[in-house]
């Protein structure tokens, strides 16, 4: 929980102060992310507002310790939800079921290129992690092992596993979604 807000003591004023202090400075990075990942520029302002609404709603329950990864995760999840919603074709919209192109599920060339670029950036971010940290992140996020299984396999504590995961995922998020002005981002 953030340092200035605690449990029931979260007032509207304190929440607003946190939002202005911690979330609004991320707007440039958020807009950059939304522009890069959403094809319709006219939707960007609505997406930004939806992100802010979701951030505030979640912060009313508990203010995150790390605002930047929290905001970017909400933005990413919002885009994923919108993409999923847009791919649903109402049955009454199709007059002839044969006209629905079943090949539409296959990614087009642009989407494939974006996916390859994202995978390349992810691999570069993974390669920049220290070896043990990279190993833990791969075991957890790619192979799906639990923290306990990783700790047992590598002979380290679960807390160390959690620390490696946190450090590694933050480094990857910074590399993939970090603010272009901070000098760490590689385009």
C-alpha cells in the first residue's frame, strides 16, 4: 500500500493527491503505449480515461506500491479486453454464415510483424537480466512453475524466487513499456 494512504483512512482527497502525484506524471508514457498498441487514434483519449477510471477504482481498495507497472498492466489488459470484444461477430450481423471468413482468426501480416517485434524485444529484455534472475523468470512465466517448485529446483528460498521475479518483471516492463525519455528504452 502506498505511503500516504492506509485502509479506511483513504479519503477522496488523499486518493486524489496520490493520483495527481503518482499517476498523472505517467500520462506521456501511457499515451505513447496506447498509440503504439491501438490502431484507431480516435479511441486513444477514451482508452486513457478508461485506464484512469480503472486505476482509481482499484486504488480505492488498495493503493499499489509501484504505480508505473500497475498503470501499464491496466492499460495492457484494457487493450486485450477491447481486442477480444471487437473480434466477436454478433450472429444477427451476418446474413449468410458462409460470408464469415474463418481465416480471420489467422493473424495478418501487420499483426505478425508486430508480434515478431514484440517477441524480439522481450527476448532482448530477457537477455539483459542477470543469469539467475532470467532463469527464475523463465521457470515462472514461461514454464509455469510455482515459486515453491522453483525454489526447490534451484536450491534457493521462496523469498529469493519472489525477489528475482519482481526484479526481472520490472526490468522487462521497463524495457518494453518504459518512458522513451528515460534513456533506457530501445526502439
